[in-house]
């Protein structure tokens, strides 16, 4: 689940100028660790209710897993 948290925040920070005024969750702080304040269900909710961003978030997740190797 943490890989999703990191990927969501990577996506948010990549699109910060557009998203910052729309966020109503811990991500509004701009802290790369903000999603760690959310329960797992909230992370899943963010992924499933934003289908237009899902592919980009998943791409970020795969990029980060390659970096961890």
C-alpha cells in the first residue's frame, strides 16, 4: 500500500500548480509523506475515484519500484 501512497504524492507533486487548490486531504500540505496520514481505504478511494489519473499514478509506482532495485 505504501508504494501507492508514494505514487499518489509523486503524481500530486508533478501536477502541484493545478491540484493544490483542489485538495482537501493531507496531500494539500505538499509533503511527499502526506498520504501516510491516510488509512489504506482512503488511498484506495483516491485511486479508484480518479480514473483519469490512475494510469499516471500506476506509472509512477512502477518507476519507483525500479528505483528501489
